[in-house]
């Protein structure tokens, strides 16, 4: 968990502008690697409590504007950005969609999103392995979100640390690619337990793979019996109508 690995000690950049220690805290590891376990736990609890306070502020702001916010989480290479591009294209101009992109370096993903016509902010976390609520709050302020819009937060590719950090979103959506192992949900249970929806992505590749879809879904529901599952493919369009309907329902409930 990044509260002890010290990942937040690097510089964070939001659309290229440096934000000194955007986490708003000093990670436990950088404080003292030799701290007793009880002291480390106390620091970690304080760290998460501070993040939760920022998340609460974000949620209050988003709720007041009736913005439906989703936190998209996955391992690297799951196809999050391609799925976002396809989602924006299929929604067309029915309502505004804005995106916060989280990566350690580069602005390539934000540029791909902007090419669709959607507003996007790039957060580069440097050595950080996740987005936190303080970073997202800065990005939300810069986006000037329209009322009744949808905000997609594409987190840094990582199935561990983002599970612990509330960003103020309505739901976490975990993307699992069929090019990954079916047992990812039981290897990284905290992430799948925290998610409301699992998108089983790249399903167009299933004819070429030895992948057990039923096993993947069963493992996800082993750790989170209430998780919803949608099979999708940004390339073929499979499941996109169901995914868009899920977003529409959430947006309607938020407004």
C-alpha cells in the first residue's frame, strides 16, 4: 500500500504545472523507514483520513453540480483510454463528458481524449502510483464542469493503491481485460471489493484466447457478491449499449 511505500514523495504536475506535494502529506516511508509498526499504522490512518476529508469536499462539489463521477481503475494495458474514447464517441453531444487522466508521465492520454472534443485534464503523478482526492480537487476546479455532466477519472494503472483512496466519485469501475488472468479479482481483492461495476474488456479477442469468462466473473463475485459485470469491446462495440445505459442511469439518478 502506497501509504508505506513512499510513492507520493515526487512532484505532481496537473496539465504540466507543478504542484508541490499535492497529496498534502509526507508519506510514512519518507518520514522514517524504521518507525515501529504501531506508529506507521497511525500515520497511515491519518493520511487516509486527510484524503477522505478532501474526497468529501470533492463529493459535495460534484453533488451540488449534479455531476456523475466515475473512478476508472485497472492494471496497465487494460484498454481504459480506448474504452473512454469509444464511450465519448458513442454518447455524441447528448451531454457533456469531461475526463481527468492520471499517469506517472506524459500527456498522451489527455491528448487522445481532447481529440474527441471532450475536456480533459492530465495529472502526472511522478513517482506516485495513484491519484488522490487532493489532486482531483485541483483538476475539478480547472475543468469548470457543466451541471448535469459526467466526469470520468482514469486512474493510474494499478490494482493495489487506488483501492484505498476515495476521490469523491459516485462509483469505482474496475476494468479487467481478457488478456489478463481470470484470477485477478482474488489476487487483488480490495480493488474488486471497492468497485460497483466490472467491465470485462477486449472481448473481441476471446476467440483467440484460452480464457474462462465464467471463472473471471465467479472470482469477482467471490470477493464482491454485489458487483455488476458487463462484457465490452471498444473495437467491436460489444456491450457498449449496456455500458452507456449504465452511465445514463447513474447520471439520471445524480440529477
